[in-house]
């Protein structure tokens, strides 16, 4: 079983590739965004808090996100392997994930980094917003999220690069093209993914 992360700017196709990769490896794809959206839809206290932050283009505080991820990784289906999408986003979250995994005697196997042109990603997200009626996906909010991603998340990529875990992948192209690139990148890290 593999313990993986998938990272990249919002709208780079992480969710789609995470589902494909997790299914091929037989591990759960764990998306903090999906967890937060489910809480928003259900109108939970967490959902209301998250909705207010997201509407302004911000992120959920580390303490809340860390607790949700720690709980999810303790569930039976994730004990031996998982693919995290949307976590960690910050250097502090990297430290917390290391702590969570270290307590279980585990460590990450690889980090898939989807790379995509900013303007292309903005265009993708505006299209998705129109199709799905997502009020939080205005152009200003999308561009703000891209800037926050660069500011907060790129240092964690550097940290994982220093460990030799990063597998960069061009995130532009068809779903199948990107999936094939992901498989090739992971193969270079000794992880075989069935086609």
C-alpha cells in the first residue's frame, strides 16, 4: 500500500487524478475540500465556519484541518495507505502530517505535483463555476487562491523535494494523458500503478 500526496494549484485537476490514482492503487482518496464541502452542504457548525472563510478566498485554519485529517487517517481504510488531496498546504501542516505518520511508524512514499499554467487554471475554474453554480469561484477569488497557494504551499513542495519525494507532472492535457504521466512519474519512485 502507498501513502501519497497530490499537490498543485487549485483547479489543476488534483481531484480527478486523485480518484483515478486511488482506485488504481486500492487506497482511499482523502480530500479535505470534499470533507469541508460536505459539512457546508449539511449546514454543520464546521460547514458554516468554512463557508465564511471560503467565500472570502481564505483557507481553513491549520488546527481545524489537522484535526480532521488526523481523524480520517485513523480510520480502517486509510491505515495502510491513502492519497491526500489538499493537505498539507503549509509548512506547519507538513510537520503535523509527519507527526501523525510517525506515531503510526509510517512515512510518505511520494508526492505527485501537478504543474499547470495559472491562466489556464483560472479559465478551467471559471468554466467549472458556471457548470456547477459555485458562487465562491469568481475570477478575483480564484486568482487570490492561486496567489495564496504560491505563497503558502510552494515551501512545502521544497521540503518534500529535499526528501526526494516529489514527482512533478504536467497537469495540462486530457485526463488520460495526465494519468499516464502520473503513472510514469510514480514508476520512477518505485510505485507501480496499474493502467
